[in-house]
């Protein structure tokens, strides 16, 4: 069917055609024609957030937990700039978003009009691609291409800036499939030579390790299944970045835990001593490598990644394979066949020796709840419900990564690359919408939760049973930790002098509030949270000065780890401080 439609109506029809379920947004002058087109249309469910940053993070949580792209709709100027942090977060962590921003009328662009900002220019560094739409006739094709770019290759955000006059102007709408321009065609398969070389390198390895990242999860459930199948053939131990947790089951005997700055002793030492590192969908970032000149000095390295730019960016590798994780793993498995690798029993014995360090052990206290214990009990009491876990950013995030265990993909939502405080609550809201029958918990800190705490109102409005579990130590914990270890305990502006009463705040928003003050209340408080069929804030008061260990100090090698019980003394030099 062909008919004249306004640009705003074409946008709505195009989103419907893409199978969009939810639009996370906030209205404003430059998008009123779009909101008018949405009025009464029940094919799309608009989720009214309380701040545009909340819209972007909620869309991220929805995308990460469902594998579908998240859609954001915000107005021009401050609406767009408020969303930039979420867009940058999605870009760093490879989350597929389509962000639609209003813009002032075409004739006013560049005139410093009311609520004007150069959205295309501002977002250029943190989007895969962006558009300034000048003709409503181009809008359907642009929407189609935007979804393709956002979800293909390395996923990421795509921004579409639509001036108000383009939203109002009419063009011919055709409900036939869009004539997609083939301008983006990422490589997905390894070459035959690359696959053959990878198989030979794996077959010769006597001390191999799989180093996995968020790319495995982004590739979809097939990639996680193939990773597990390949590991079963080879028997190598597996570690993961923060973003890759869940790609490999945490209860597997060959699971090493997370690696990096707050990773396990066994994971970091296995990476250091391996003769072959098979990197699948990770990017050798600074939190993993520690000091580059000391990182895995004697290993050969295979790097499988769909993003060409991530190859050899920080660490030189011996065999780069540009391609989709699932596709390349399938190629390796097929060629491997019934081949037998080297006997790696001696290597696994060495790994078990490093496990004996029990690097995640921590002291108990009879005076306060240890935050690690709180996360452990939260895991034990919820694991049978297969929960979706989001976090804010800080110590609580690392404790959640260390002590909450994941057995499948798309259950762990956190801000990795950008480290965005305020991510967790809106991400949990997006995840709850995408997974209405799941238990969704935001493990939060008392400082981070306040970054986007206004989104409590969003959960209330849409009757979402989101749970927030606050590890309340009255500090910006990670800042305090760094100040203790790096700045001789000069705690500059890291103590929260005036925290709200989180229980009363919960009740003010129509949530249930629970306070846990000592260990004897811990299990009962968690169970009460689980049993309540609406949204809950748990204010769990934990030991105020606990530090997050293990830890690789800034500027140190990835084997120079601080564990609980180690004496930490001295002052970091300026070069190390600059790397924090």
C-alpha cells in the first residue's frame, strides 16, 4: 500500500516494521510531532522515563538482556545531550541501540535556536553511525539501515537526528520491504588458512587458556554453546572479562573466574603463564592487562573479534581472525573434528595450585555485615530463580562480579568500558520490561544509586517488580579505596555526608523498603525482598571500610596482586597515579 504520510508517521510505521516492542523516551518540543503520531498507537509501548540518561540506560538493559536492539526517543538540545552518556556507554560495551533525537527546524540549524545542539557532531565519536535526516522520503530507508548497522558486526548505537519540519512534512510511504542500501557488510568468517592455523596452534599448546569477553554474548546463544563445545574438546581453563560473565558456566570445573584488576589469582596467573591465549570477543583492555610490558610475555595469542579496530590495538597478537564469534568457533570446531590435542594435565595441576590461594576469601566480622557475604547470600537465595542482575559502578559492582555466579548469557548487565555510575536502576527497568517473568535485581551502592534514582518513578508507573539491593557503606567505596591505597588515606570528598533514608524514599515512590542492619537479619531480609511481588529497595548496611580484593594496583603487572591479608604500604609514584 502506498500513501502520503508525515515524517513522524513514517518513523512510527518503520519502527513497527522493525519489530520494536518498547520505545524509551521523554517528550519535548522538537519531537512533539512524533509523540502525536504515537498517541493511541498500541503497536508500540512507550516507556516514559524521568531523565533522558535513564532512557538510554534502560534501552541498554533491554538490549543486553534480550539480544534485541533498544530504541530511544528524546528531544533536541538537552534531551540529546542528556542521552549522550548512555550512548557512549553502549558504544564502549557494544550494545545495539537506535537513538532518535529531535532537532530544530532545518532552516534554524546553526542559528543557536532554542534547544539547539549539534547532536550529530557531539555524538560522532560514540556512535557507529549517525544521520541528519533532511527529507522525509529518506526516513524509512534510514531507519532500516540504522537497525542493520546497530545489530550487525560489532553491535553499537546508531543515532538519527530528525529536524521538526522533516517530522511534519509528508512523503510517500510504502509498506513494502525497504530497499536496503548495502553499504555495511562486516566480515563474519575466518579464512580457511586462519582457521587451519588456529587449529594447529591449539593442538600444539601445552598450557592453553580461553580468554572470553562480551563479544561472545553479543554474538548470541549459539556462540556461548559453541564456546562450551570447543572447551569440552580441548579441556583448557576459561576466564572472562567483566562483560563476558555468563558466556561460560560458573560451576564448571575449568572456570577460572573473572580476570583483570579485581579478577582471581588463578585467572591472572593462568593468563601470565599460558603458552597459548585464545581470545574470543574480548579486547585486551587496560583493566585486564595491567602493565603491558609484563602481560603474558611467553604466550602465543589468537584473537577472534568482529571489530577489525580491536585487533592489535593494545596487545600484538600472533593470529588475528576477524569474524563473528559464533561463526569462527563453528569453523574451528568443524576443522578440529576428532583431533586430540596435547596432554594438558600438568598445566591444569598448576592451575589448581593457583586456586589454592583462595583469592576470593575474606575475613568475617562480628560487628558488621561484610559486603562480600551479603552478595554471597543474595546469590544463594536467588540462584534457583535464574535472576537477571544489573549493577551500578564501584566496589559493589566488583563484589557482584566476584561473588554472584552466572551460568548463562544475558543475565549480567553492567557498565564495563565507560564505568557509568547510575547505570544499574534504569538498566534493570529495561531488563524487567524485556523479561517480565524474571527476577531482576540491581546490586547497587549508596552513592551510585543516587545518580539516576528518579527512575524509581518509572518502575512505579509501569508496575515493574524491580529489586534494588544497596550495599550501603556510606562511602563512594571505590574512590575511598583508591584514596586509602594511593593517596595516604586523604579521603577527599568521598564520604557521603547526607544519605537519604532509603526505606522512606522507597515508600515515597510506592516501593517497599527493607533495612538490614546485622548479619542475623540478612537471609530473612533477602527472602522478604524475593517474596514481595512489587518493587523493593533493600538498604543493607555493610562494613564501612571494606576494600575490594584481589586487586592489581595501578601501574603494576597483572601478576602483582594484592590479596586480603597483604600489607599495603608506601605511596604510588606519579606515573602509576596517572594510570588509575
